[in-house]
């Protein structure tokens, strides 16, 4: 398919800007643009066709089943899009006086209240732009908390199953990292933990249920170990979809929690973003939350910037407001029935697990929560078929592959998360495809190694992409285009 | 609930397949002490119709640019978003896709990001762009992280005329990075290159904004040269909508160009989500934060696109990653791509010329003393005879939001109003602003 | 063409899958067949600068494939004399010939006695068999 730059012809244009008949302005010569940017010159009909063709070559939840583990690819209700574009939200300037933004502030305040109830923690900041920024915010809150208490603590502990964002956030926050292992049941290894927690430990970062999709059965003891050492517990909310209304991070002993609004609360992921990563905290940590926070005085709402002990600002304005509208709408559509959302997510995952565990290896054989991890190592051992081949072959069945090769402690990992919004027929379709692929691995392994066969492109040369990076359209290497001008 | 799809019969079959009597049995792995024993105390569920009514009621209590003639800018601008952007936003494939980890499933979004990267590189004069950062604030913090690692230095210099929110975010992040942040004050609305040169000694980077937060055009080439001479990476924080008429940062020697992309393709939306853009010279490519799409070929040799240079990222390099970012702002960045394509080079220049023309017209028509005698782009700072907050309140009574009170961020500018003019404002709108200000001042 | 699995007898081995070829007070260093095989085709070699020092058991550079990155651990301490530019320019050389054209750096040893702590080929083969 052509790039938009290859459809460009000099002199074509789509948008026209009003001419108000004002005098042509003079900008200082040395600040003025010398060469015009080579933006595409394309009229509107071909822009529309280009965008449409690109959409046709993209797979979303709207297209089909998308069991990408740890990403919670649930249905994105269209009413959320509609309300997200109401002019009173869309065209509201973020510097508008509080008095002119009461509806927006009330929505944010209500969202904070619901999030606080779900986490079992009293105070919430909506500011972080995504889960990983929530993590960084949480670690900065720990730092501020200990600094205020005059305690020098420099180490954060993570699990060996942790998302890569956890260690990356630890480094960005200026902490050093210590890893704790996983025991045979998939829980944190308590002996390893006891040996590593000491007076230098600032806290733990943990996903619960873990990236193995297992609830940590020792979580109460884990919390005791950290709190007894004066350290804090951070809850990575990537897997919160498993426990809404069923178990609250605050009750598990966590002091700081982030939510992924684009996972649990259905903000569409947009091919990579946007997201939202609010953070809830215990009252002892509340003074350090980023400024501003939304405050309520009687019936009036305002942005409170006067927070002397705040860690500061982590993003512009009060957060990704459009994401709040969508997630608020999703939560209001369920109400207290949010518990059923998590129940069905867990039911769907366990159903898939039950129907697949006889054909793929199951490293931790117990009921899962909202996701589970299989291993294709049996196929690898017996037929030379890797998790990657299984993933690529699923595409031929019009199913998006699960997350693969993660968590790192499981070889040939396939991490599967169906979410609550899938009907049984889709789940059965996935089971059928996965079972057929296991059979194909034995009977016709070449079919899998060369998969996919029915996508717009075949497997890519990723080595070439990394070794000789071409990261933008190289106009000078397409002379035909220049001649056409 | 209508978003769930299981029937009672489905549930029974599924429970039987799992071999448990109830869903409750699946939760036995949760220690009883941390089970939540009551119903969530959240408002009742709303059917779609009531949900729309409730949110419409909240939306109505906001005074937006459709009901109030607004001259607010200061980082977020009310530029026109073309209707073709709706084609993008209404296609569920873009809206509901995850990050394109599996390229065979995602060629459309990957190609679109590649096109976006190209447009950002063209506008900024840089060699490489990522697929977006969160916003114009966090990309500045990212740039500091890159500069620290490539220079080995532990100080960054920021212009006082850089958006205050950007400076605040840089300071928040810098404490974690172990970076010292030094501010250089403005002199009459812009930064003095000699003063900047002195401050830049031993600095990893210098960040300045063009056009700056006070509405003035900085002597950007001189600032970049001052930073570079001191061995610091010059970083320009720029507005995409200005780059049809203002010089590209790459042309005057910047190492990186960053900024808030909202003005190209995104409505104000009370502060987000928008997108931050991050572009740099080739030599920074291995230290870039975030996703990057590259061109390659498939097994048949046909052109294809893929996320590349992923060893920079958190899911591979973990604690040594160039950033912790994973979710970014792809959908908004693509709205920017469509908007800039719709404008084309002529349209972008037209927007710039209209902004500059309207701003000159406003200077004349408002008849108020200018706070700074400097060339401007689409914002002008004027001095008012009354406290700005009072003027804003009184003007809003008359249906006009006259602009941003610079005293919010610069205590010595208590009497300065920052007026923003995009191509959506007309000369008649400026006349009305002039009349309202004359009445309330 | 990827090389076949070998562990030459004239080399000394470090448990982090690095080898050393000792020649007087100098040594040539690289990564083993096992290491390059685990990483897959290399796309980048982040080399140290000549004149810098490397310390035994510590990282002196990185090698990257498309989906993995690995520290290169120094089996011996010393000063970097030469970096293999061919491995920088064409990192797949390390896959093709890990003990020949795919060497990584040459050092002047600061403590030649360290060599006694390294494994011989048989011990290294036993080491990787355990993994």
C-alpha cells in the first residue's frame, strides 16, 4: 500500500484557511521558515480513502477476539464515545475558571470517589497519564513520605514476574532494584522475601493477581513483612479487572495503588494510547499527591493547587479528562454490578484454561483469576513449534494472538486474557483454534512456521528493521516523486 | 448488564467444564481475610439513556468555547479540527486496537505511525521521532533523561519563558533522575543569549520554548548556539501549528525538538488526552524513549512496518530502559497526522499567517500597552489598568473570556493578560474583545 | 551462516558465557557460541572505548538482538587496547564466527593470575549442560 507521501502531488490541497483580509505579517528574517515542510499534498477524497485503507489493515476488538494477556482488551461501549464528544467536555478549555467548569470537576470528583471505594483507599489523584506514569508517581510518593520522616531507604523490591515497567519506573524514580522469586504455587517466595526486606527497603511493587493470573495466597503475610519493616506496598493495577468488588488492594495491605483506566475501565486503547493511570493512597500519603487535586466545598468543586507537601506535577493540567468521561460512563453503566464484571472475567478465563490445559503445558496448575499462562514448550520439545508460531497461526483464524514470552519465568509463554465481554461462542472458537493448532504442530509444522498465510503481509524481517533503521519516509530516495512535482 | 454476553445456560456449561459448582469457588484462592464482604458503595447502574442524560447534564454545566468567545491559550489552543479526523476516530479498528505488537495484524496503524513520525521530522527538521509521549510536559522530562545519559552531566537549564507546567513536570521528574534544574530569567519577555550561555556551562541540556509562554518569539537560533557552545544539548519546545512559518529547530542546530501536539488535531478537552511529540537528531536514536516504527520487508520482499529498536524499551531492557513509557497517545497523534495532511504545506503556512495577522490586529485594536516589545506569533501579553482576575470575571459576565492571567505563574505580572488568537477567531471577534475590555477596564 | 556449536580447548571460559584467549599479558575476549545462540541474530554491539578499563565479572558493553539485550561480562580485568570494528559494523559476525572474526575486544591484563579462576572447555560444557 502506498504511503500518503506517495499520493502527494504538488498543488493539491484539502483544507483552506479563512482569509480575513488582514495585512500580510512580517516575521523577523532569521526566525522565518526557509524551506517549506514536505507535508503531503492530497485532496480530501484520497485522505478519506487512505485512512479507510489503513483501518482495513488494522485489527481491533471491534474486528474480533483479542485475548492479549495483561492488556484487558474488553469491549469499548460506543455510548462512551458519544458522551466523550459532548461539546461541554470537548470544547472546554483547561484554563477555564473553576466556576465555568463545575460539570467537569464534579465528574472528576465522582470518579475519584468511586475509584477510592474500589481500591479501599481514601485519596485519589487522577493526574497520571498511564499505568507506568502511575507507577512513577507512586514511587515518588514513597520517596516524599520517607523524606518527611527522615528515613533513608533506597531499595524497591519487585517480583520476577513483574511487568517491565516496574523495574524501569524504579530506576526513573532513583531507587535501586531487588528481585524476589516465585514459589512452586506461583506465589511470592516468602523466604526469599524475608531475607531481602530490611531497613533500606522503601517498598514492594506487586501485581495481584500476578502476571501468571494467580492471586497471591500469602498476600497478608507479604504485607506484614513490609509493614513490620516500616516499608510500603505498591499495587500495580494492571490486573485489577480480576478483583473489582471481590478483593480491595487497600484491604490486602497495599498503601498505594494505580488503576489502568484503559484496561479495567474500558478507555479504548487507540492503537497504543491514550490511557489513564490514577493513583489511590492511604491517608498518611495523601499530603504528597500531585497538585492539583479536585476538592469539594459544599456543592462547589475546585482544583486545589495549594498543596505544600506535594511531589509536584507529573503531567499537564488535572489529567486526561476525556479518558475520565469514558471510564466514568463505563463504571456508571455497571454500578455495584462492577463485581459481576470481574466475576465473569474470571469465569471466562477459567473456562478457557479448563479446555486448553490438556493440549498445552500449564506451569502452575490451579484455578486462575482473569488470565492465565500456558506454555508451548511441549510443542517446542516435540515438534519444534514455538509460542511465536502458535501466535502467528492464530492470525489465520482471525484471532489476535495472546501476549507471548511473558512473564519471563515461563518458557514459551502464552498469556491469555479473554475479559468479561466475550460471549461463549467466541471462547469456544478460540479453544477450537488453539486445539487445531496443537494438532497442526504435530501434523504439518511447516504450516505454522510460515504462518500467517492470510494477512496483508507475511512475517517481517525484524532484524533488518533494527539493523538498518528506516524511521521516516526518505523523500530523497524516491526521485520519481520529486520528478512528478 | 448489556456489555456482558453470557446466558445462564452458558454459565452452567462453563462451570461444568471447569468442574466447580459456582463462580465463588474460583475465588477460594483469595485468603478470606482480604475478601470484600459487602456490595460496592457506588451509585446505581444507569441504562444507556439515563447515562447520556446524566453526562449531558454535567457537560451543560461547563462553559465551553461554543458558548463563550474565548481568548484562552497558554499552552492549549482552540485551532480548527477538520471533519476528516472523524474518519479516523470513528473507525473501530484504530479506536479498539492495542499497541501493535503483532505487525501482521496491525499494518494500518503501524504505517500511520510511520507517516506521523515522518511529518514530525519534516516539521521539526529532525531525523527521528517516536510514536508520541503523554503530553508537552512529560516529553520535556523524557528529553532531560536522554540528555543526562548522553552527556553524563547532571544539570539542565530551562528558560523561565518555558511553559510553567512543563517546568514543574521537569522538576518533579528531575528529583528521581538526580538532575539539578536551573532557571534562566527573561529580560523583557525573552531570554538573553549571553545569560543563557553562562548558565549552560556544565549543563546536559537547555530547554527553551518557541514561541514562548509569554507569547514572544525568542531569538531561538542564538539560544541554540549559546547552549551548543557550552556543550549542552539545545532542546526546542515548539508548537506544530507555528512550523509552517517559523523555522524548524533542526535548521538552527537543536539536538531535540519536543512539544505539545494538541494544537494540531485535538480539541481542548479540559486538558487531555492530547499528545506530546519527541523528535531528535540521529545520534540520539538508541536513547529515545517510547515506541518507534520502522520500515522493513516481509518474507515476500514487500514493504511492511514494525515496532523497532525495542531493546531500548522497558519490556526488554527493564531497569536499564530509556523510559518506563508503554501506553502512549497514538490515537491523538494520528489525529495530528490527519489534520496536518488535510492542511498540507500551504494550509499550515496559511494558519500561521492568519495567527500572526490576527495578533497584529489585536495589538492595534485593543489599544492596551504591550507587556513586551517583542515579535509575536499567536499570543500577545497586554497590561490592564485593573487586576486581571477582576477583568476576567467582568468580561465573562459579558460572554467573553479575554485570556489567561499571567500573574498565576509570574507574580510580577499581576496586571498582564495573555490573549490567544487562532484562525478560529475573526477580526470581528477581536473587535468584540476590544469593546468588552474597554467596558470593564 | 550461523556457526556450529563448539567450545575450543585453547580458550578460558567465564560462567556468564564469555571467553578469553590469553597471549602473554594480553587477552582477546568474546562471547561463546551458547551466548550468541541464546540471543539470536545480533543487530547491535555497544562497545567500550579503547583506553578504558574493564573489571573481571563486570559488564564492559552490550550486545543486542531484536528482542533481547545482554551485558557482556569481562572474564578478566585490564585496559582496552582494541575494539573489533567489524563486530560493531556487522554484529552478525559474532553469530557467524564467535571465536574468530567475531571477537569483541583485546585487553592488556592488569592481573594475569585471574585467568586461573576461569573454566576450561570441559568445565564450561558441564556448566552449560546444567542450565
